[in-house]
C-alpha cells in the first residue's frame, strides 16, 4: 500500500534512507530470530533429556520407597520424616541471552541432606533419601529450563511479528511509494521538457 506522502525529490530521498534502515533492521531482526530459535531448540532438547531422566529416576525412587517403607508402620514413617532437619535453598542469578534476562537457579542444602543415623531406620532408607536429594536438584534445573523455554518462545514470537511487519508491510509499502514518486517525478520532468521544447519552438518561429 502506497504511503500518503508528497511526491517530491526531498520526500523520495527520505524514503530511500528509510528503506535502507528498514532493510538493515530486517536483517538484524532475522539474525536475532535465527539465534533465538537455535537457543530455543537447544533448551528444548536439554529439557527433554532432563525430564526423561527425572521421570525415570522418580519412578525408580517410588518403586524402591514402596519396597523399603513396607518394613515400617505409618507412625514410624511420620516420625522419621518429621525429624529431618535438612532444608533446601534456591538462589537465582540473571543470565543474559540476546536481549533477554533469563533466570538461572542454583539449589543448595543446609545441614546434612537426608542423613538419619537413627538406629530404628536401616541403611536403605538413608540411601533413598540421598537419591531424593539428587531428584530435588534436577527438579530445580528442570524448572529453570522450562522457564527459559517459555521466555524464549515468547521472544521468538515477538521478533517474528516484527520481522513480518517489516518484510510484508513496511518495506513493500516503502518500495511502492518510492516507485510511485519516481514515476511522478519522471512525468513532471517529461511535461516540463515538452513545455520547454514548445516555448523554444515558438521563440524560434519569431
């Protein structure tokens, strides 16, 4: 669609500068979109691998837990878990990716995680809880990856809309307007040349 501007040389010059900037911006945004997509696929792949690992580990954990916990009655299990003193803390730092600020999580444990030493609890239960620590750490990593996948997807869509706006709307409109103004200027020049030739002819006849 042609832009509503005056068909003058000055306007033509402005539009030519504007289309150069638009094309440059389009290339930069396209490069950004490609890099974002590369990062997105990298995160998606890592996310899938970690999720599969975590699901397998949790399945194995619950199977082992059901077997081990069958040796105790409900009150013993409640007492055992209520006496646990370990706690987990999650720290966040910001990781710049392109123009995004993506969070990176680090989990740490206070106290000796899931170490019991209770005489009424066998070693298998201790080992189960140590495995649970590793599962918790992976869950924190998975939360980070899934959040970053979501943020990258939002930014890719935002960038894609800007790329499309330049590629299919602004740049074609500028090209059409430049073509229209160039034709108008050429028509005016031909008209002026025709008038000059007629004036010259009239002058020569006199």
